[in-house]
C-alpha cells in the first residue's frame, strides 16, 4: 500500500492528503487509535480544543515513537475562545495539552462566536481578532500554517479584504461529500489559493450504503469508504476520515491507491443534492 500522498501548501511545507480525524474519540481509546494510525502510515492527525482529546492525541504521538517533525498536527480554536487575546491564550493552552512546541496547522473552528447571535456583527469582530491572534502565533513559530474551518464565501471575503490581514488562510476545512459538494465554495477557495480539507467524507457513515457508492465499489474492487474518500481526494484537496479500529484505519488509507474513472466520478457527482449533515454556518454574520 502506498504511503499517504501530500499536497503542496502555499508555503514551504506539505499537507498529507489523508489524515486521521479524532472527533468523538476520547481518553485512552483516542491515544491508542492515534498510535495505531501512525504505525499504519498516517502522518496527519486532526484534533480541536472542543473535542477535549488533545492530551490523548499528544500521548498517542509520544507512544508511537515517531519524531514530532514527521507528523502534521492540526488543532482548532473553539467558538468560546473567539477574539484576539482569548484565541492567542487558547492556542497556547492547546500546545500545552498536546505536549508540543508548535502545531503544523491552526484553524478557527467556526465563523461565529459562542453566546453571540448569528446575525450579530460581533461575530465578524471576534473572528477578525482571532485571525490577528493566529497571524501572531505564526510569526512566533507556534503555528506553522493557519486557516479556518466552516467558513463560507462571505466570511472569507470579509477576512481577506480586511486591511489588517497580512496572511490569507491556507486551508478551509469544510464538510464535503457526494451529497453535499459545495462546488461554489470550493471554487472560490481554489481561485484564492486556499486548500480545501474535507470532513464528513463518508457522510458520517450514511453514504456507505448508497446504491451508486456500492455499485462503484463493486466495479473497482474497493470498499464503499475507499470510493467516497477517493472521490473526496479528486474533488477536494485532503480528507480526514475518522476510524477506531486498525482494519478500518488501513482500509481508509488505501484510498490513495484508488483512482476513479471519469464515469465513476460523474456518477458520484450526480448525487449532489445539498444534503448537509453537520453544522451549518449559513446565516452567521
């Protein structure tokens, strides 16, 4: 099986195309899955302060014995920590929990701020402050790369046109799967040099039994999960599927060896129906 391929980021580093998502993984179980993933060949681990598992991710990395410099770690600023000083302090707390001197990618997890109305201008003010904090953290070497998650085009437009913004987000981590493709948003990101990292590539498991997906799996000799992840790699930039067992980790990683034919991609493209499964940032000012 091939090692995970990488995509060139907009600066001098590499983002593995397949990473491990750790949402809902906790404690010793999370640490063990991270350990297994790294031993299987993963070199990208995605966590977030709101997941409450950063300590476990750090423990899994430590137990694996793989040098820190060989593993790409992503974490995120939660909505409760939006704002310049709060975001800066939250990032340093994440580093302490991870047991790391730096993270490879630091994201603003959500365009809105906690306990703030969706239509309030305070959302824009606070995420602007958070971005200033991320820029500072990057300058200080605490975050190699910075980006956002769940940002829509209006949020990105506000950010990149702000006079105090000197760094354009390098990544936008968003929900992308055949039934929710976000083509306009992905196109906007591509045009502005922002990589898309897809989460919920399997539709939280709901797409594994889809007729088109299973038919494609049979014709290619791949699993439905591999089909969905291969489609994600073809249509996005990187994927971060979650798994909790060694066989599933290995299975998911095998998507890098699957290249779908144009007809299979077209068939999967035809499933797009605006079926959003996860959190919806639409309407956040």
